C-alpha cells in the first residue's frame, strides 16, 4: 500500500483545495444511527483534514458545510447541524495551527448565535497567516452569482460602474470568494459525481477528484492520495501539451 504523503512533490501542493464533504448521513445509516451522528463523526474529519492541509502547505481550504438547499432538510437535522457548529467550531483549532477563519454564504439566514460565533472567530483569527479555512455555509453558487449580478446592477444604477467595464475580473470581485484564488483541486467524498451548486464560477478550471469514501472515513492518507492524483495531471487551461511544456 502506497504512502501517498511520501510521494507528494512539496513544490506542487495546490494553493487552494475545495471539498464537498459528502456521506455523513449514509455513514450513520449504515451503522443504524441517526444522521446527526454522522455529522458529529464528520467534525472529527474536519479537524484532521484541516491540520493535514495546513501541514502540507495548502493556503486555502474551503469546506462545503451547509448549502442553501439544505434548509429544506428535516428541521431536527438542520437544528442538529447548527448545534454542532456552535459546539465544535472552536478557536483552539485555529490558533494552534495558525489558521485564519473565513466564511462565505447567505449569512443573514443563519441563527443569530451562529452569526455571532462566526464574526467572533473571524475577528479572533484575523492575524493568523499559515492557512485560511473557509466555511461555505448557507451557500450555493446560484445564490452567489445572483447576488453578484444584483451588486453590479446596483453600481450601474448609481453611476459608479459602466456596463462596458464589466469583465471576468470585475464579476469575480463581486463574489464572496474575492479574497482568495480559485481552487486548483476540488474533492468530493461519498461516491456522488456532481458539483451540487458549489463554486461553479471558481471551479471553471479546477481539477476534480471523486472518491467513494464517506466523509467521516476520509483520513489524511486519503487527502494526500487526492493531492497525489492532482499532481499527476497536466493542467493546460485550453492550451496544447506542447505549449504548456515550453518554459
């Protein structure tokens, strides 16, 4: 069995890794447990992968924690998820690893105590600079793109932006991810093969990695395997292999 951590090229660690943490509920169901137990087990994985990413030199780790569509889940499951955020999202994880905390999403829909926790964490960790952990909560790309279009329309109406000045960079600056680079690698656990309304603009040229492992069982070695797989790929961005190979 390969030790993928030892096989990694430290000079080619992706700067930004995004993850769709899928499979918590199915992990719990397979064990005859309530879905909330899967989410609790998933928190342990969040801590392990955050530490692993930080130690490898990843600069941004974005975790799809709760989508705008997840508000349609049973009320007890939503309440359990919000409760987990309150009890498990702790300052200690960020401070001991020198990790900064940021969040993206439709923040106003969150309970006030969750909003306050996130504001406090963002402020308390603002000076940490080894890695930034970004929680995508109450987030979806369609929400984000709609909100960006509304902001641009507002600026045009106010006369602070000319329509002919709208380009990719202008639009990107209106997105909630405007403080970080696009992901080089997107990982999805749990066996599903879709993006689920996650970072659609930002992942235009991301390398995609899917695995069957449920999120609670996704360990550091699995994370290193995903990065190793990424390092074996040729990223062409529309060019030919010959063009990419030129110094």
